[in-house]
C-alpha cells in the first residue's frame, strides 16, 4: 500500500476549537412525576397547639436526576475565554439543547465540528443565569494546552 499526500494534507485535524474542557457536574432534578393520587385513607388531620391544624398525607413521586456539565478548564485567549466564560460555570444549554439531552461526547463533537461555528451557551454562575456566544477558531490546537494526567499503577508481587 502506498500513501500519498492529498490537497488536505496540511489542513490537520480539528480538535477542540472552543478552549473549554467540560466535565460532569452535580446532579440536577429534571423531571418530577406523580404516580398516584392520594386516597382519603392516607390523609390524617390533627391539631397542634403550636402550629394549628396539620394535614399529613403520603403521595408517590418519581424523580429523574441528570448530571449537569461544569467548565473545568478554559484556555487563556481561547474563544470561550474571550467571550467571558469562567472555570466553574455550569452549562445548562448548548446551542438551544438542554443539558439533560446531552452527554460529554456531544460537547466534544460540537467543539471540534468546524471553524467559525457559532456556539451559544446558557450557564449558571453564582446563582445568576447568563448567556454567552462565541465562534470556534481554527489555527490554535487547544488540546495541547490542557493538562492531561496519566496515572500508572505498579503492582509488585
């Protein structure tokens, strides 16, 4: 087999052109569903001398939790840094898609898709909801700017 250079040889690969390294964040409640209604036999009423009338009942709910996404690292002078994003920001929307419909590979695909692609993020920072946008930039290999750690375990017998 003989390999030859073609017209795309010098183009290189598109890596993460955003400058953002994303990790899973905390679990967030994304859905709450009531399974059944309360029957009258499950309701108890009593009077409390301190608080007045109290109604106590039992109901069945299902809660659905999904991990949010946290910006772990941002490369200095990257498109994301220039836009004002910060490490620790929690991403709730990426290009209009809510976080619970995304996974880490979706971020990877979008951040390396094509130069000049517009990225829109809705984030939460210190309790505030904020919106940012920037364009992916070719020409700077952001992947080499992130710190990667390799753990090697040695076992002695």
